[in-house]
C-alpha cells in the first residue's frame, strides 16, 4: 500500500504541536500527594503493669533447705498461780513494790544465775535500830505465808539471814538461819525470835544446813515459824498468839556485830520470795 507522503508531511507539524500542548497543560499533571490532617483524638499511653511477671520457677537441687522467716514469740506477763499474792525470782531486776531500808548498793546484787545476794554488814535492826539492805514490802490483808529459799553458812555469832515481820523494836518477829552465841544451846541452826509489847523470847533448832527454806505464817491470829530442807516439807519451829497486826515483811542478812568482833561477813543468797495464802 502506498502512503501519501504529502499528506503525512502536511499533518506532521500538527501532531508535534498537539504533543507539546499536552505536556504544558497543568490539568494533565499528576495530582500531588495529599497529607492527612492531624487527628484530634487524644491517645492515652498504656500504663505498665504494677505486678511484674513472676519469674519462671527454678527447681532446687535435691537436699537444698529453703530458709524460713523466724517469728519472734510475743512475751506475755507471767500469771501467778491461784492463791499466790506475790513472787520474785530475782531473774534480772527487783519486782515492783520493794523498798530498801538503809540500802548500801555496794553490798547487794542480783547474780547472773538469778539470786539476790546480800553481803551482811554489822548493824542489827533489833540491837541498833538500823541494818543495811533490809528489803521490805507490804503484806496482804488476812492470812498469809511468806516463804524464801536461800543459802548461807553462818559460822560466827550472831550472823543470820532472816524473814522479818517488823513494826518497831518493841514489836517484831523473825525466823532466821543463823549462829547463836549466847543461846542455851550455842551454835548454828534455825531460830525464831520475837518481841511483842516488850515480851521477848525465841525458839531454836540446831542445824548445819546451808541450803534451806524458811516460812512465816499468819493464820487465825497465830504466828508460826517453819523451816525445811526440801521443798514443802515443813518443820514447825514455834508459834505465838495475840500478836501485833504487822503490815510489812522484810528479808535481810546481818553479822549482828555492834562490837565488830566477827572476822568475816556472811554471804546470804535468796533464790525466791513468795507470799501466798496458807495451804
């Protein structure tokens, strides 16, 4: 087929013009990329979990001991048995309610093994109206027993360790483990001395025991003195009636040596003091 050369050449400038015209038309250009408007929604951050994930369990080797927390026990005050008004075991400090007469701090102590230890001095309450380190407390109303467990070894007149019911030098009573020089039977033993309204006397039982129990009892208006070499195996030493109504009890030790003739000081040790209803 033959092409009309003239016809093609005649329309060639027209085709070129149309192509150039299309390239310069803005509407024919590609549309620009649209940037989306900023969102007005507030996006809250996600809070981290308050509980961290538990670590994976790790098996312990066989025989491994897992330590446990030690819980200290709650210490409660010790309750006294029925019928006991007061007890002091001298484990650390004196129980409330004690008062010293003529205290000499250099001559008494509470030992590490729980004894009240008194190093006796020379004055004697019933001779001199003074005695170092007599420990007093109030008595309950009605009947009562006062008991001590003690050790002492009196070897010279008139050393003694005593429980004392005392109002004044004309009204007192004591039971003691001592050494009596002017007694009818001089020597070491248990003694119950008393003076009521000026009337004075005593009971005695010779003994060389160094570990013993003493008890004073007030019951039905009668005062009685006891000693024992084993717990609760009491031996009556003496009794008296129509006595002064005592309000205080004391424990102490003395060399009873106003003339300072004794060469040694008695060492008295008290394990406990108990005040209770008579059994």
